[in-house]
């Protein structure tokens, strides 16, 4: 099973590759290293305590978005 964080970074990688903005090679290299480390940590079952904090912030951001857009009609 691939974690949410790895999926997000893989999507960033694909987007960066497709867009080919200036400096994209460096960004691809950095993302490749990040994904590689995430996969290794996942295989070795190394838990990063910062992941919990990041997930908590993402949940908080989602809740704030919901509050800000509550009541808006979607077409």
C-alpha cells in the first residue's frame, strides 16, 4: 500500500515533468530523492513523528476550507 504522502509527491513529480517550468530538472531530482526516502522508510516501517503533525495541519486546513465555503452552492 502506498501512503498518501508518497502519492501526493508522485503527483507533484508528474505535474512538474509535464509542465517543464524553468528549473524543473532540479525539482524532479529533489522529489525523486524525497519519494525514494519515503519508500525506504515505509518498507522499514520507520515512523516519522512529523508526519502526524503534517496530517493534523492538513486536516485543520480542510476544516477551515469547509467553514469558509459552507453554504456555497456547487453547480
